[in-house]
C-alpha cells in the first residue's frame, strides 16, 4: 500500500541522506521495509534559530500493516492520494482562438488548448527573447527605454524578468501541471517538492524559449511585435482581432492575457464598454539590505550551513481599516531593476537568478491602495493613479530612468537623501527625496510599519537599508468581469485571463488561470469536462502569490 507521511522533521544535512532511514525511525520497521520513497514537499522551519530544521512530506510503499501505528506528536500518516492524469479527449470543434500575450497565462492557455487539438495564434506586442534581452540591457546599462520591449513586454511576459517564484496559495490541482511543465523544459526538479519553489530569471528565460519552440512544433503560431490595437465585435460577439497596422485576424475567441501593464489595451477595452471594475492594489518602494544581514537575523548561529538557502522574510503590519504595509515579492540574493514600460515613468521591481548569489536582499515594501484613494470614479482611475506617481518618480530621478533613492533612516527622519548605501540597482540610483513620488497616505503607512519591522528584524531600518521608488505595479488596478463560462459579462467570445485581467497574482496562478480559460474554450467546443480541474475551477479564488 502507498502512504503519505507529513511533518517529518529532518536536521540540516539529513535531507541529503537516504530518506528511508528517518522514515523507518518515525514509523517503525527497517529501511528495507520501505520502497519508492518520494520527497513530496520540503519546507524550512526556522522558528528556533538555534535548532533550524526541515519539515518534509514523504510518500512511500510498504507491505507493513501501519494501521494503529503510534507516531510522534505532529506527524500525520494517511493513504497517499492518487494522482489524476492530465489526459483529455480532442474537442469535436476547432474554434479559431487568438491569445493576446505570451506570459504564463497566455502560454499555458495555448499549451492546454493544444492538448485538445486546438491550435491558437499568440499575439505578443514585444519581441522574441533574444531581441527583448538586448532592449532590456540597453535600459539597464544606458538608460534607454523601448516602450514595446522591456521587463513588461516581450516573450514570456513580466514574470520572465522577476524573481521566478512559483509559490502559490490557490490550491488548484493544475498547479502540479504547471510545475511539471517547467521541469520538462529545464527547471530544476526540486521545484516539485520545495514549499517555496524558485526557478530564477536566468532559467525561466530558457524555459520560455523551449516551451515556445515546442508549442510552435505542435501548431501554435506566434506573432511578435504584434500589438492588439482593436477588436471587431458584431452583435456583441468577437469577430476579429485588429493589429496596429490594420490587419484583421478573424477568430471565434480572444483570450485577453496582456499583463497588468498593457494600459493602451485597457483603454481600448473601455472604449468598447467591456465589463470591468476598479480593483485595489498596493504601492510603495523596494527596500534593499546586504544578504548577509538578513541571513544573520533569520538563521542566527546556523547561518552559513551549506543546507540553508539565502534567507528570506515576510513582514506585515496592520494599521487600521484598509490600511496595512507589508513586504512583497521578497528576493533573496537578488537585485533591484528598472521595469518602466512608458516613456517618462519610473517603475522598480526585484528579480534574482537561480543561484540567488548577488549578495543583496530586496523586497517590495508596499502599502494598501484602496479604490477610494484613486480620486476618481473612472473605471481606469487606478491605472491613471499609478501613471501619475510613476511620472513623479521620473522627475525625482532627474528625468532619467534611474531610481529615486534614500536610506531608510533619512526617510524616517523626513529629510532629503544623504549618502546612499550600496545597491544592486541598474542602471543607477539617484539620491532623492522620495516623498516627492509617494502619496502621503502611502508614506504614512510605510513610516508606521518600519519601526514594527525593525523590532522583528533588528536593524531592518538601519543606515544600510536603502529605499528605491517606485513599486507601483504589484497587481492590476482593474478586473475584467467574466461569467461562469469564462467569457466577458458584456462581450461573447472574449475571455479575460491572468494577472492583467485581475484573476491572478504571480507566475503560477497566472499559468493556472490560462489553463482554466483553455478548459472553458474546449468545453464550449464540445470537449468533455476534465473533472480533476473542474472542481477547483468552481472553488478557487483570486490569490496573491507573494
């Protein structure tokens, strides 16, 4: 019989040994009594700095009768759940599908449609990976922005130039499908069991290219530098996607997965009165420390143990109704990068390579922005609010694509920046008074939270801590409304999808949402319901992965 044992503690270093040993010690018998022992999940328990350990879940087979076996407190033993296959039957119909965006939502939608025999066209406003990397390097090295080829637009979407986290809390069975796909195309197999799976921007770029080449071989057609300029509707139903050069691509369905920065696309949808609503988000700065400082605080005397990865953290400070500040998308061993996509605006974000070996730790340090803070009832009011403050950040950086920056100490003392701590940021940090590019209510929340965070991680608000502005694109400021069949509430054949549409909060949940949309399209084309995904389609809710 096959079992699953959860919450098994392992000392640092034991994770590299034959796991049948600690398994037999916990359950009884001898190591040889257990076969096909598989590490299903591993998380780090650092609650006690002097006794850091791993907690693991193991599946295994044994002929022993384990009914009634006595376990140590905290351990749980149960029959291992059977894995549902991802098999499908081809759809009887072959609808013409156009997918807007080649990020994780659009990509995994295309992959799943291929499983049903449906061959979509992917429109990507940016270029393929090699050209995209050249344009981004021009921004990071020389401060030259290409509005159509940057960290937001191009092959792989925004997640390709991020920390590469695959952590999610959505609990959808398709999550495993996503992880296995990344492993198939080059990601380290350990992401299948780590509680905080991380691919790294260097690896996810390679995965994106390999996925695209395989998808092309299976029938997907990619159109680079092909921005969706308009949609032709007839009697409230999609008829064609219209490109910037006027070319029309007839289609039965359009999957809208453009990411959260396709502002001109949202304006076009608003002109067509596509159903949408304002959505709250968060805004703030990037905070950066030496990674060694974070390691010392999080690991204590265990710091430097070869089994320990660069340390991370998660901080939250509630400050009243609709007011809170928190860390967001923490990047151990990462770097802060310029992520602007519009001329005259500055946006920062964090990313890291697979090895996380930059020597710096950074995180978004953001505050809640409610829809009432937008100062406008316009459905795109949040988008215009973001743009206003990004433009202020550009001015604060001397009208360059550097980043306004100050030490945490200077920010707390409400004075202009003095000497800046060392930073990983590219292209360059500009000593500034970052109050000029942060709304007052955001400043207040950050100032209220920093002393609290400093008590949790002593020295968090020291002179070695740097703030860089502005972190404004934590999530989409709108949500496109869709029904139980995945289609827009106002326009048939239009399928809002992914993070830009307001239905995801990171790489994995965006990919899962793409799969969900593919299932809806395939079912409309007559394919049978895939039961393993259907239950979660009805129950999963929007989640923020970070």
